[in-house]
């Protein structure tokens, strides 16, 4: 199996179902609620009126690695943010204000606090 290939259990939706259940049908980052048994947000809507979608993110970016410790259930908004702004071992995004999310801490993932946070906080002060 190539690193970018999803395993058969993934293709059948069984892995994603387990991850959604483990997360209590909520985004593990922001807490957005989803309708049980679906990937559709209970009340959050996109600009076009469609429901926000829940997704399963591979923390290490390897689609073949479907260990539960490598998977996190995120709304599509948080998924895009996490996928493009953080990976294990990297600086925490400034927007997280050096407070590692619970899902990251629970999995024992390595992260680096952002050394520029004090400068960023001073720039936001009134």
C-alpha cells in the first residue's frame, strides 16, 4: 500500500465511524456538534447554506496510517486550519496562544510553544 492510499476499512467508512463515536460526534478542536451517524453539523452552516461537514484528519498526513492515535475528528473549518498550520513537532500556531488543544495533549504529540507569542500579545493590547 502506498503512503497516500486509504485502507479498505477507511474506504468503507468504518474507521471514520469509530473516530466520530470516540469524539462524541463533536469537533475535537472547537466542539461543534454533528448529527449522530452523519458528518453534518447540527446547526452550523456555510455561507451557501449547506451544513458544515465533519472530517477525520490524519495527524501525520499519511492516509495509510489509520491508527486511532493518528486520527482526530474535526469540523471542516478546524481541519483546514490544522492541516495547513500545524504538524507534530512544529510550533503551535499563534492563534492557539500556546495552549495546546486537548486532542493534541491526549495523544502525547510533540509540539513547540511559539517563541513570538509575547510579541504577538503585546501587539494585540489596547
